[in-house]
C-alpha cells in the first residue's frame, strides 16, 4: 500500500509542478505580447510622423 501511495504522491507533485510551469509560461507570453503591441504602436506612430514631415518638406 505504501508503494502505491508513494507513486501517487510523486505523480501529484509532478502534476502540480507542470501546472506551475504552464502558469509561468502563460504569464511570460502575455508579457511578451504586451511589449510587442507597445512596440508596434510606437513604430506606427513614428511612421505616421515621418510621413507628415516628408509631406511638409515635399510641399514646401
């Protein structure tokens, strides 16, 4: 009986560790996507401003 309990407790520990790793991975992925969205927004802003400046210089 103790052998079975040891096996089950080891299995449950592995399962908990796997859950913890998955939670950490999801958290890291969401952080990366937030940074990506901010970077994309920043690049679009710069592109828009550059286009305005180019138009102003071209028409001057």
